[in-house]
C-alpha cells in the first residue's frame, strides 16, 4: 500500500533552515509541519514565526503551519495570518507534552476539556474557511481522554487527526501505547495519522503491519537522530549510501553556517548545535562518547575540530 511520510514539528529544531537542508541532502518527507505559533495573549506574530512561514523560505517543500492555543480569538488570528501568506490549512497542536504548556491548559493539557475544544472549532469553522487538522496525544493523564473528544471532533470537517501514541505525562519516556492507538481507529470517522517511535525501517514496518488501514506516518525525533531514515523507508532498504558521512557532513555544515549567521555570538550557536547533537550522536558508533566530546567543545573553533574528528572517525569505520 502506498504511504505518506510527514515530519512532525519539533520546537527549536525543525524550522525552515533545517527543513530546506534536510530536503536537499536527504529527502523522503512528503510534508513538513512547522513548529507551532504561540501568541501568549499577544496578538502579534513574532518575527521568527514570520520568517519560518514566508513562502520564499519554503520554496522546495510542502509546509503546514501549526498553532498552539486554548483561546478561540488566538486561533482565528493565526488562521487569518497564515491564510494571508497563502496557506490553506492550519494544524492545531493538542499534543505538546511539556508540563509548562500542559499545565496552562494547552497542548496535551487541553484534551481533557472537550467543551473548550468544541468552542474553538465551532468558531474556526464559522468565522474562517481554513482547513483544520489536529495533532494530538492520547490525553495528558490517561489514554481514554482522547475517546471523549472524538464525538466533538466528528462534528467538524477536519482534514485528519495525527496521534502520537503516548499520553502527555509520559513526555517521550516509556513505550508507545499501541493498544490505545488501535482503539482510536474505530472510534472516529476522521482519517488518522500514526506518530511515535518511528526510529528505524523495522519499527516502521512493525507499525505498518499492526495498522494496515493507516497510510500516513509522522516521524519526529527519529528524523533528526537518523536523517537518512525517511528515504530508506521509502526505498525499503536498511542500507545507507556509501558516502553516508560525507552527505551528513555537508548537511551539518549547511545548517551550522545558517544558524551561525542567524544567532548572535558563540553561546547561542553552541547551545543550538548541542541540541542537535543530542539526536545526531545516536547514529554514531559511540553515541555517549560523541555527545560528551561535543559538550566539551567550548568555542566555535574547538567545535568544528571536534565535529571533523567525529566524522572522520565514522568514515573510517564505515570503510
């Protein structure tokens, strides 16, 4: 069966710089979701959000904007903003698991409030003509919460519901709850996308065999940990390209240069790349040692020398 691969948005990582470089060097993703827009009661779109969604910054890929909010006016404001840029769809984040977000009644912390969800969707569908899609967890406290929301969601012409098969309280710890996800399949009329722990070709095949009716799969952390993964899934292979580490090096240097130009000073770029290496290191032969070496690189010169050393070592091991 044909399937579609989507990139789940990861705050702080999958902005337009990353997306464009990813598409150039690796490919395999059909649609990217942008990291969420959050207004915090300020009816103003931050410059970083604006840049992330400008059409000229997203010429080679399909991008769907995302909003996180528990306020109908904020939702409508963002919907009208993204429509003004030319986007036809807005994805609503009811998945973010981070306690600060969830405790303020947003992301996965909103799933237990069906009436509030209903109010926002009602206004979204009566006051705009934007296509709405959802990104959800099973709930925040337990996996039954989503089942109480489905009757509300079924009243609206949503494009799809992407479900990360965990509850918010788990963050990213522990296994995905595949039984709970299976319960969702028969509990709503909407098209479901699967999200959670697609970290290898074999993991993808497991989910595909378990859920034969699902044909859209969303990759999140696995996409950064192993950028070759989507294309390998598409090509049905576990073989990496022969020049794997050369391709990765070019990709790394591209995003490093762009973030270095964008961020001011050595500390922000160091923290930005350290965040990426928490994932990148997982594809290296010795993840712990690799990440430790990156952490110890205290300035840009040391960082670049460390990265060269790590990648040269991986190239030797591959040959």
